C-alpha cells in the first residue's frame, strides 16, 4: 500500500476518522488554508479536495497549494472527473461511480486521467463510489441512478461488487448538502457485508449525526458544507470540534 493508504489503515486501528472536504469552487485558497490549519489542530485526519462543478485548473491548483503550505495533513483528491487531478496532492481517490448510467463516470474519466496520475506520482486509492438518494449535484452531474434510501441491500450489493472488483474503499454518498445523511440502517447493512473501510458523507451537519453514522458502522466520516457554511473562522472551528467529538467520542 502507498503512504496515504497505509496512514489511513494505521489510524483506523485506533479509531474512526474524520476527513474534511473542501470544494475549490466554493472556497478560496486563503480560507482553504485556514480551515486546513484549524482542521489539523482539532484532530481531523485528512483533507479531501474536489467538487462536481468547476474544481479544476488554476482554481484547484491554488487551493491545493495553500492547503499544503498551511497544514501537514494528507491532501486527497476527490475528483468529479479527470479535470480534478492536481500534481500538488498526495493521493487521489481513484473512484468509479458504480451506479452511474454513463460509462464516462465508471471508467471513462479514469482512463483519461490515468497517465496524469502516473506522471505526477499521485498515490491512487481505488474506491467504489455509490450515490444514495437524493444524490444532490453529484448525482445529477454523474448521471447516477441513485440508490433508494429504503433499499440498503442494493447499496450492499454494489459495495460488495466494488470490493470484488478490487476497490479498497467504499463510499456511500448522499450528495453534498443533502437534507438528510445516508440512513444508519443502510450503513449497517453495507458494513456487515464488506471487509474494506466504509466512508460515509453528504448532509452530515452535527456531531450527533456523525455519531449516528459511526455507530451504524461508518469508518470514515466526510464533512464539507457544515464547515464551509460557517459564518466565521471561530464558528468553523466550533463546528469542526463538534463533528470531531461525534466521530471520535
Ligand atoms: C460530499 O460527502 C461529501 O461529496 C460531503 O457532503 O458537503 O454535505 O458535508 P457535505
């Protein structure tokens, strides 16, 4: 395993993890740097960078660099397509949107990005990415057939298929800003079936919601909107602390 993946596994032996997602389309480099620095102070485990609309090119470049300068947390790309690759990142979730209707999001963008990942020596971490209702922007852009919230077995079947295809992480995604996170019943059913770490994100805004997801079986919780939407840096820090407590107890 690569450096970042090993780091994730070592940390998972001691407890559950919290990854903070920053979308360069919503947040400038200065703010991103400050949030990354605060995240590290509070005990967040990694910074993810990505978004479905416009997290590319110079905008992405300056945000990744600002984060690398202001914290020593691993920076993991969470790309909406091959445009979300950046040479300053440590690793990339090399993800396939398994329940997309469009092969571009299953294998097409991956082929277009593969040589770039190799050239820049970004550590690829293969991941099954599953969109759960409502799916929000990423569900629409990714042309997903979102998994119904009350059908946990469908999610589990896709998750297990992902594992059997060689993916080393499974991500259940309700969509950024989703009104409700992935249901705990679904998290529990998926967790029971797979052996690889389970990531859950989308709509997790409170420590209580984070705790519920962890109790159900999530290994890694991703939060983005709750922190990006804070009205001040102090508020963002309080939110980070609240979420972190919910995840780590
Ligand atoms: C989105 O799962 C992540 O891809 C995080 O979602 O912005 O709702 O926290 P939020």
